[in-house]
C-alpha cells in the first residue's frame, strides 16, 4: 500500500494562496486517481479535487475556479494550488490514492489549513 505524505499547510489570510504537496512512497505513474479531500470540524470529509492518470481533473463545487490540482509523475507528487482562500476553506486536507474515482485505497495523515485574519 502506498504511503502518502502531505506538506505545505499552515495559516494564511483571506484572499491568500497556499500550495499543498503530497509525495508518495512509490511511483504514482500507475495510480489511477490521486486526490485531495478536506474535513472541517464537525463536518463530513468532502472532495476538494482529484486527478486521473490521464491528467483529467475533477473539482468540488466550492473550490472550482480557485483551486488547481496537478500531478508530477517524475517526482511522485500531486499538488493542490489554492488561490483566493476563504475562511470556509479552513480544514484538515487529506491526500488520497485510488483505483477509480470512487475507490480510495490509501490516505495521507492530513495537514491543517487555516484561513484567518
């Protein structure tokens, strides 16, 4: 099972940007779907973004137009560029790897993102 390690979280002001990185312990070239999910206190985990092996992305409605997901197979890393951040983006962000859009096989440990002035 692939191990996933997130980095890049922290505190940012509203309107600011952050880039999250998720590095895998093995090659990601054969992983069908890599994704970012998030969970705010008292809420269910929800999709932020995911990307297929082909490079085709899919975004949650609340982040469309502000977040961009990308994958670098040479570095075994998936990125989440987050722009125009809002307080409601505050959550723990989890990296995922799976065999399809709906089947997740591995999760990272999560990283905190806090948007506050």
